[in-house]
């Protein structure tokens, strides 16, 4: 099995955005170990890119590669 760092970052971001977008419909995702690990990994990558992940706007912009955010990420 691959480690997260062996996948394309753009794919990981897309998967995270998709899962996060489903939280309202599936609250159990909030406790998912996979979602937590993915978020932790992505936040470390964002931080390495100079993003302050505690600032929602910066985190959301990074996740969307600077494109407008369709659905809020918090």
C-alpha cells in the first residue's frame, strides 16, 4: 500500500474536498481516521508551502489551488 506522499497532491486535495463536502450528509465521516490522516497530511503540505492553515481563507484557497471556493471548508 502506498503512503499518502506517494500520491499526486492534486488528487489528495480533490478527495479531501469531496469527503469534506459530504460531512453534512454523513456525520460519521467526521470521525473517520482516513479523513483525519488526510487532513493532517494536507495541512502539513500547506504549512510547508507557507499557508497559515488556521486561517480558513488561506487553507481553502490552497486546497482549491487558488480557485474560488464553491463550498466553505472549515
